C-alpha cells in the first residue's frame, strides 16, 4: 500500500509536532509550508507565513534587547545546511508577536532543524521543528529563585544567630555535639 501526496499532506498537517518547512536561501529562509501544530504554537496563520522570510514574520522582540534569538536560529539553520545533519537548538528565548498588537509573548523553545537532501545530496529544504518549553523554563526559574531565597534566608538567620546579644548554641545528637555556637556563648565558654 502506498500513500498519496494528499495522504502525506494530511499526515504533515495533523502531526502533533510543530513543523515549518523552509528554503535554505540564506539569509532569508523563506517559509514554504507549515503545519497546524506550528500555527497553533505560534498563534499565526498560513497566509502570514507562506512565502515570507522566517525572520521577517518572527522578528527580534523589542522587549528582549539582549536576546540573540535571531543569530542563534541563523547559526542552527546554517549548521544544519552546512553539515547536512539535524541540529538541535536547546532552550532559547524567542518571543512571538501577539496578533493585532505591537506586543510580544515571552516564549522559550527547543528546536530541531533537519535538512532534506535532494538526489545530488544537496539541501533542498529545511524542517524547523520547535517545541514550546516555556513552562519548563518558568518552572526552572521559579525553582532557582526559591533556592536563592532560601540561601538568602539562611545567611540572614546565620547573621542574626551570630550577632545575638545572648549566648546561643545548636547541639546535635545524643552526645550533644556542638553544631553551631555564636560569639556571645563562645566568650562565656572562653573559646
């Protein structure tokens, strides 16, 4: 049994993995096709993408001036084209424009850029498959912030403990081994 071209188009369009098909026409990387999962992930329309440079449809975000999203994406595309091997671009920020406004939505992605070769072994198309990892990135940041807050609290508690005007010690275990002793109690003990 063989699958018709229409069948392949159906499979492509209904794949749950976002895919954008690009020409390897450096520096434009013109959009040739896009599937429904990509349109959903980016909040775009097929008409707004087809025939456009990927970087004109997804420009640099004015709210993230330090981002190297365009140069990192360009490097990944170039690497995939030059090596003729898939290239993975992990956890990078690439904000997307919000339709009907000048605002951008902060987004983080991991993308696989896969070259498709013709009969002569030359790259004829590039498949860009991004995965939205924004939730993971935000969770990682919250976790980092929480760890940093705990470290700061620990430093503050240690400073309060050590500067207390009364002698304080923390003993551990059945033998009451001194784990921590502040300066006031050390002076009382003559230590």
